[in-house]
């Protein structure tokens, strides 16, 4: 299992970015969360098979139609406690 944390910058709050991320992650069989941060970014923690994690990280550069993604920074994280769900916070 691979776990990564991403921070997505741009117009990513108020455009259903978290909900779309959750939908995409669940389709890929991933667990984790997407949450808004006070600085206007969205933080995404994602865990699962590396090919699926990589697919979600690529999708974060696009996001939903109303979003405008300016940057995505990604870091490896130790395997996080993660059940089969994907939370939105």
C-alpha cells in the first residue's frame, strides 16, 4: 500500500473539488480524505495500490470542471490508518 499527501492550490474551494475527489478515489478503490484548509487549498491524503494512487494524483491536476488548479505538491507519508472509506472534511 502506498500513501501520499497532496496539497492542491488554485480555485479549489467552493467548486465541489472534495466531493469529486472522493467520487474518483472510491472508484479507484482508494481510502483517505480530502479537506479544505484555511489558506484556501485542499489537502488530500490517499492510500491504496500505487497505480491507483498515481491515477488520482494525476487527476488532481485537472479537478472538476469549475476548478482551476495552479499547483499540486505531493509528499510520501508513512502508511496511514485508513479503512475502506474516503472522508470529506
